[in-house]
């Protein structure tokens, strides 16, 4: 999956050749999405099919389509109104392209959402493909065809080698963050000393600082493990397990355990 797609696959732009080969013509409307957007859109597909409204809202916020300050109660009601039209319908009667298009319209008009052009192009392309398929086969189940592709896409997202590539892509940003951290802390301390920032020290603040420091230390350890494991996997030598160096796998496993522990710790002491 390279993210390159035909955005206008109506019947006049499709030819079926021998051996069931589909040939596209008229490349005046094409689209391209990167790996991150592709995976995020796959997750959104799954959440729409599974009727997970809260997850849909969180995914839209994560993708930067809507602002996190949006009134979630009203937005949830609007999304439920759209999804309820398909409630109880069989999977073969659920048209993903139409649902995505119906979701995009209120997001743009009512919530001033920043819907990427690629989102509307994909919604259009999926709608057209579904319509063509249903015109050829009234029993066509689009959802059954999409699910294996989405599952494959999401499995690739959590593949250790893919995670190593993602980490390597962000390595320089991480290096800049770590390098500038002492300087940023010095600036913060200087502002406190100069009275630009006033801090009222209490026992509760002391506990918060201690918890924050612990989380920071664990985060640095996780980052170091990910960095080392990424380098080891890139070298691709030594004892192997599941097609990757065992030391790199263990490093990723350890960072995963620490990451889960950190998330549990954060949720445990989260203030509502």
C-alpha cells in the first residue's frame, strides 16, 4: 500500500481486462496520503464500523481534524444521529464512503473542522467504488472487503520494524529535545527567580513535582531503550527471533512494558 489512489473511479473510468484485471483511465483526479494518515484513516474505518462514537471523536482530535476544545456532548449526539441511520443494518448495507461523506459535512459546517482534502477525496472514491460494486453485484459486502486491508494496515503499524523506522524518522527531533532540555529548564528557573513566574509551593505541589520527575525519568529510559533497539534492528545481526535481532526485540519489549506501566501510573494519579 503506497497511499496513491484514483479519486474519480466512476464506471466510465474503469475497464475490466482479461484475468479480472481492473484498468483505470483518466488520471485528472488523483490523491496521495502518507503512511500516518493511511493508518489513522484505517483506525477511523474500524471505529465507524464498530459504532464506537467516543473513539471516533478521539480519533478525529488525534488526526487534527477537530479541536480538542469542541463540545464533545453535542458532537457525540451529531455523530450518533448519522450512525443511527445504519443501526441494525447488515454489513452489506453499510456504505463506508457515504458515512464518511456524511460525517465530513457537519464537521466542516458546524464545527469548523480542518478536514484535509485527501479525506474528502477518499470518501468520494470509496463511495464511487461501492456504487459500482453494488451495481454489478447487489449482494456485494464492501465492509467484508475493507476489513482485511484495514487489519493488515493496522498490523503493519505495530510491527516492531515499522516502529523502529518511525522512531528513526523522529530521531533528530528527539535529539534536539534532549539537547535543549537543560537550557529550557535553566530559562524556566531564571524566570521563576526574576519573578516572571510566581509559584506557590505547597505539599501537594511537592508531590506533583515528584511524580512528574518520576515520569520524566521513566520516559527518558524508554526513549533510550527505543533508540538502542532501533539501532540494533537496523544493524540486523546477531541471534534472531521472528526475523529481527533478539536484543532489539527485548529492548522493544522492555520499553513496551515500561510504557504500559507509565500509562497506568499516569491514569492512576490523574486528576479529574
